[in-house]
C-alpha cells in the first residue's frame, strides 16, 4: 500500500492513466475504488487542490506500477517543499 501525502493532481492522474494494472483508492469506510475504472472517483480527485491532511492510500495491482508511483511521490514532495 502506498500513502499519497503530496498531491499534484495533473501528474497524479497521468500516473494513474499510465499504470498497467488497477490503481485502488482505499476509502475511509473500508471500501476501495479503481481509479482507472471509476469516473466518479477520478472526478472527485480532480476537484481536490491538495491531499487530505492524513493523505490517502493506494494499492496497485501490477507490481511494475510501484516504481512510477514512488517516482511521483518523491517528485511531488520535492515540488511541495519548494513551493511551500
């Protein structure tokens, strides 16, 4: 499971689209939704400007996708520190 704490929505959504497998968003109510298949979940993320204070949790179903999300997390965190 990956925890997203810094949110660059355009880059994040590009990473979701580029993923080979499913990208599962874990909701507070214990449910999950696949960001590649669920247009409503994607729309909700598009409306956000920042990640929630506690971040949000993701699971990717294709292990090859982990590297792309780790790169996103490192770069988004670096950009957030520069801007802040």
